C-alpha cells in the first residue's frame, strides 16, 4: 500500500513537472538565400517561440564552420518569441553550402534544435583552378605560380585594373591568357595571373594575401592566398642548441645537422669550432657535398654554472650569408 502511494506521488510530481516546462518551436528553421554572389555577407534573424509554461533558457547557439551567431535571446518567456541572428561571409565559399546552427536550451524534449542556412555561392569573377597559391622554395630563388582569372559576366570588356600584395616581395602580374590556356564556357576576356615570390621573402612559413581589382560591377575585388614555405639554401638544424642542465660527463655529445638544400653536390664544411674552450667540435659526413653533422663534445672538464657561446661553421658556399654559420649554445653545467 505504501509503495503504491509513493509511486502515485512520483507520478503526480512528474506530471506537474512536465506541465511546467518550456517548449521551443523554431519558426521557419531553414533559410535559403538562393544564388548569391561570392563575397556577399548574408544575415538572417530566426524566430524562436516558447509555447511551454516555463522560461525557455537558451545557453548556446553553435554555428558550423564559416557561420557566426552575432547575438541571441538567452531567455524567452512562455508565449513569447525570441530571436537568433546569424551571419555568413561568403568570400571563402563557392557552390552550394548548407550551414547548421545548433540551438542548445533547457527544452527537455528538444535540447539541441537545429537551424539551417543555405545558399548557392556564385563566383562572378573566379580564379582557376583555385585562389590558393601554394609553394615551397629556396630563399635565393624566385618562385612563380600561375592562375587563370575568368568572369561569368557577358561581353568582352572584362579588365584587370591593378594588383596588390600584403608584402613587397610578392608581385602579381597579368596578361591576356594564351589560347592554349583558355577555359571553356567563359565568353569574356580571360587573364593569366603570374604571382612571383621573390628572394627577399624571409625563411619560414608564409601566409599572405594578394588582391586583384577588376572592372566587374558585381565582384570588383578578388583575393588570393599566398601560402608556402621558404627554406634556407643552407640550413643548420636546430638553429640553436639550448642544452638545459647537463652533467660534465665524458660521454656527453650533441649534434647539429648542416645541409645544403639546393643539392648542388659541391657543398663542403671548411671548419667548425666553438667559442667555449671546454667544447670540442668535429664534423661527420652524412652525404658528401650535401649533408653534414657537427658534433659537440666536452674537451675538458667544464666549470659549473651557466654558459653561453656559439658554434662557428665555415663553409665553401658562394653565397656570402652562408659562408659563416653561427649556432648559439646555452646551458648549465650541474
């Protein structure tokens, strides 16, 4: 009898809780913008209605890649409607897209509701095969990447007005595309773009941009991404030795690899030494004319405490900046 009473009380409590709960209804959850010009910013405000009997609390509105939620109403009272405002920049998309916004709330029946934003992104002015200019180059050698600039606009008056780049060592030239490079299904003028990454580019990763300005009324500016790696012609790896705490042991040894990335086949190390007199430096041939190991050992018992110096490597390189390589060495003798 007592068990039945407890069950009855729990059932009544559950029914009461169910009656006093929020319930979210997404009015028009799918927004389709149709065909839009690449580069446009799409914005839309979705309506969220609470048809329940308790406050609807929206804790998050999570957009998928490329879409952002500028703002949303965090609390929607029973019988009222709230708003979720979304924005999508189309500059990095082409063709059909379908973005999802997940609405997280305290609606127990639908805690992760979804909104959809659709569009077909049309590049009125386009770069073929793509606008990402990827490369790997040696520092002293210029590197060129070619692309084709086309427009879907009718006529024969398409023109490139100017090009600019985020760094002075990136140049983008243009000229009418040669007949053998023309893309089919484009009736207007087509241009061959030639991007040059010069020898002034610093060693390391490159993530820069270039812009092409045209006379297109719908899409006057096209952006190119210049992405790549500039490698030193002759490289010491690691570029510095940070030894940390070391024991003054006779078997202590560290190495630095010195490599000719140009693969000339004639590269040699003339000499290698260290400014710290308690270190001895020698070299090992890995691949003659290309790849060497610089070996660092204790020549005598070092004094305890911090030390800072450099390994000095002399080479036969014809390039002045690679004739002497200096590799910093730091650490502490325990």
